[in-house]
C-alpha cells in the first residue's frame, strides 16, 4: 500500500509511484525522500518510519548522496564501516 503524499511523486521519477509499497519498498522510499524530497520529505519520513527503519536504510543503501550519508551517520552515531555507502567509490562532481 502506498500512502506517500502525491507531492513527493517527482522524487520517484523512474519508478511506478502508485505501485510503491510502504513496507516492501521502505528502504528505497526513505533513501529517495532523504535525497530528493527536501525538508518536507525528510520530515515525512521521520514521522512515518521508525528510527530503526532509517538506520537500516543508512546501513544498507548505497544510493545516498554524501550530505545525507554523513547526516545519518552523525545523527545515529554510525561508523563508516557500518554503512554500505562508504564501502564503494563515488564520483560526485
């Protein structure tokens, strides 16, 4: 079931927005809204999902941007070695 507000649809430009499932696709949804949902998207994620879900996203998603990865690392006291984002080279220009 998708209860993501329609105003965030543009953050999922390459996805069938209506088919997203809040539980099955939660790591993808959290990652996308942290990176492309602006402050409203982050606010929605932090109120809809648990800290446990956000930490799981921080640890397992490689598609974060550098600012989001660093923010989540600091917010939740994570080590870089715990996060898949830091285990691969990035070319952010």
